[in-house]
C-alpha cells in the first residue's frame, strides 16, 4: 500500500514540477505518474550503472555527477514519451530540483516509516 502511495505522490510531484518550471510540460496527471515510474526505473538501472562507473568523479565533486545523471535520466524519459516534454538540460535540471524539494516536503509531512 505504501508503494502505491509513494508512486502517486511522485506523480503529483512531477505534475506540480511541470507546472512550476517553464519549459516542461506533461499532458495530465496520469502521464506524470508514468513519467515518474519511467524515471525511477531509468535511475535504478542505467543511473545505477553510471553512478558506479563515475564514483571517483562523483566523490571528488561531492555528488554533482549524481545530480547530472538524474537530469540525464529525465532527458532520456523525455525522449521516450511524447506526452512529457522538456526544452533542454536547464529545464530538466530545474525540474529535478523542484521534484526533490517537493519530495522532501512530502517526506516531512508523512514522517518516518513505521
């Protein structure tokens, strides 16, 4: 049950982020959920491999490379979906920041796992 709630909240975070960031558009809440799931899957597979390969650089840049990999995963999903569009790297970076902030707010409201 908690997994379903987290997926729905992630979709809501992407939907809100798309409304706040100029240059990002999502055609509805259902497509935001699909985009969130695809970005999570891309981060869990391709992103994980890239983070392993770039660990030394990531360590030296204090995690900046990990953020760039997340933005690249957003751009990958943008190319896969026609209902989710970004205008470029900068818009995807702002979307990643806004979604992370919204997820932090949701996490603060929900509290710890029991």
